[in-house]
C-alpha cells in the first residue's frame, strides 16, 4: 500500500486471527446479552421493555450500516476535491500557521485512533494537491466522524436506560400509596354517595389551590416552577389523580391497580424515547454545520435541554394546580370524595403526547452534549480549540448532570402520572393477554367490514369475545387503542372487554 502501512499480505496470520477472534467474541457476547435480556422480558410478560430492547437493536443495526457505509466509501469521499478557498470556510477552529501546524496538532497523537496520521491521508492529499485543490474530507476526519456517531448513539442509549431506571425507582416509591387505597373496601357508588367533602379542607386543594386572580395565577406558575425540584408529587396528589382516572375511564373497577398501569405506560413510552428519530439526526447535522470558530455554539447549546426541562416540569406541576383550581372555584363542598376531571385541554395544544416528544428531545440533546464533550476530550485532549476555555467546559458538565438527575427523579415520574390526566387512556391499561384479545377482535371486525359484514369473518378468529356475532364497525376503533389510547370510556361502555388486572 503506497504511502505507508502494512496490508494483509504482509501481516502475520496469528495477528489477523487474534484480532478477528477478539472482535467476534465481543460481538457475540453483546448479541447473547441482548438475546437473554429479551427472553427475560418475554418470560416476565414485559412486552413494553421487550419492545424497547428491539428498538435498541434497531439502533445498533443502524450504527452497523453507518459504519459499513463510511468504511466502504471513505477512500472515494477522500478523493473528492474542492477548491482550497472553500475548504477554509466555516472552520470549527482557526487554522494554524503553516510552520506551526505540526506543533499545534501534536495532541492528535493520543486519540481514539492511536495514530498521528492515517495511511491514506498522504496519498489522497497528494491526489487533490496535484490538481491545486483540497480533499472534501480526509480519511482521518471521516474516521473521527465515524467514532463520534458511534459514541453519540451509545451515549443516548445508556443515558435513556439510566433515566428510565431511576424514574422507575421513584415511581416504585408510590406503591405504598396504591396499596393504601386498595386496602379500602368500597365500591364505585360509595365514592359519590353517603358523605360530603369540604373542598377547601381537602389536602389536595390546600396544597394546590392558591386563590383566584391575576396575582394568584402568576404565583401559581412560580409555585409550580419550584415545586418540581422537591416533592414534585405527594400522597394527596397521587390519590386524587388516581381517583379521577378511575372514575373517568374504569368506574366499574374501583380496585383497578393504577400503579401497575403507570409502570406499563412508562415502559411503553420508553420504547419511543430510546430511539433516535430522523428529526434528531437533522439536529445533529445542523449542530455540525453551525459549530463555527468563535461562535461557541456548543456552550449555548447546553442551555436548550435545561430550559426545556424546566418548562416541561413547570407545566406538568401547573396541570395538577389547574385540576385543583377547577374544583375549588366551582364547589364549596362535594358529595362523596373529591374527584378531578381529566382533560386534554390542560396540556399544550391539547396534546399530552407533545410532552413525551419534548422529553425525548431533551434526553437526546443532553446525551449529545455529554457525548460531544467526552469525544472531544478523548480525541483531541483537554486543550482542544473545540473544547474551549475552562469557563465554558465546567458549566456544560454541570448543566448536563443537572438535566440528567432532574429528568430521572422528577420530570419523568411526574410525566408518567400527569400524562394520565388527558382525555384518553393508553393501551397499557389492559394486560398483555387482554391487548392480544382486543387486537384479534379488532382484526376480525376489520376483515368482516371488508367482506361486507359477513358472519364468517367474525367467527373465524379465536380471539373474538363473541365468535357467533358479527363485530360492529365501532369495534374496529379498538385497534387504535393499543397505540394511541381511547377517548374517555366510550369503548368500555359499548360492551367491550373489561379491564383485567394481573393477580
């Protein structure tokens, strides 16, 4: 190979075999670990976590394809020549003088690549320099970009796993409140009869209702902002919102285990959060484009997830406050227990799913920031021009850690609870077995509709609740329930399958 380096023709066979064995062994170990994790989730009927694991596999497959594409095309990309003037525009660092270039780039010696210059760089540089031009991207730069994309994806997966782990631990602390409610022996009618509740003396109202008026409204937002940092959810919040959910969506089942539903719903949402969607890759490309010397984009970028996270946490807390105000402003006393009314109107743009999208973006952007700092430090050293001065580095690290901890212990558990205060419930309200039955029923109904409502389609599927009857077109709506939820309790009131809890 011209320009230096040793090809496979002159590499000892034991070296080739040793390196190949190590790489294959590590790959198989990771694959077996993921396989065992998937079997464990399936064995314990944790379909949501199994789906999240499948999403991780898809991300790893995408990384493999990116790696293959870069490896195969790097020599061709390096031979694409552009003018020298164009190659010096929008640089992330000011280009050093010619006579000091070796000194200024000495930190490359200790990097991920473990080499000062890749073998093909000299040849490709000569190829374009003979034409009086510069290569579009050197092989070493392509290799570093390759590593950065890998570090970014792995960092996002790891930070998402840590977030869901700590968030679930926080939610598990609420189980004692659920057990306390389930220990009571009452039916749904007793909730609204046989007693009166003074609204202003209720714990939920006393802690959340701050009065009526513009000044009180402003103080309410300020109170919601600081509430997210300490005791974001207390016992009265949980029990009141639980009762509002049960009375709205499953009134016939007062013993509904709301805590298990929260865990299933959170695991289902995690499957969406752990992935890297196309719009997130667009964000990465925009950052790489705008990372220009003296702009300090990397510094200002660190504030985006923090500002968004504080705004989301404040909004979620204020939704709980709105629920309290809605009751306190209309009633002095209520018959039975105090029941709040879930509604999509409480959320931004009447969309609870928008909050999940923002959390997804926050987690990815924070992962991007921390992964970028780690990559630059390991690749170029602490004194790299991209890293910037210490006054820019320390705040970025502190902000990244604060966002990670606040999102894990406060915002994510808060979202898991408040997101249930929308007009719809999620498919996780049903157990996995019931979801399969509903999906089968909806599929049979859809087939029956296509065949003109013949009874054959309705009776051919074993999962139909009534094999001898033709499913109505309305039952087809149940298919969307598993992915997008259902409005209020219209599906349950039409004779649909009951909500069944695991024993």
